[in-house]
């Protein structure tokens, strides 16, 4: 029975040692890989700076195309808007101005 407890303690100690060694190798590997990651970030930034004018041109052309399409969709509504404006102009109340007070009995 005591042998099992000693064996379990040794296995637990071995797991702790293996975990610590893995964490140390992980940190060392991260420090070794870090310069390559920084170079990759710099190259990605350079590529983004080169691509930025093309992205802006594409967004501008897309926005203009969207506005053009929206204009063609709204164009049939112009007669309805004109009728609504004509009706508002005909039926608005011309007798009362903002300077006149309304008397309540």
C-alpha cells in the first residue's frame, strides 16, 4: 500500500517536471519565433500601405455606383413627391401665423 502512495507521488512529481519543462520550452520558442513575427507584421503593414490607395478607389467607385443605383430606384418616386408637395402647398393653413395667439374660451 505504501508503494502505491510513493509511486503516485513520484508520478505526480514527474508530471510537474514535464509541465515545467514544456512551459520553459514554450517561452524559449516564443522568444525565438518573435523576430520572425515582427518581420511578418512589418511586411503586412507595408502591403497594406501599398494596397490602401486601391482600396480607397474601389470604395469610392462602389459608393458612386451605389448612389447611381439608388438614384434610379428613387427616380420613379419623384412624381409622387411632387404631388405630395403640391397637396401640402394647397392645403396648408394660411390664415394662422406663428405670431398670432390662439384664444381658448
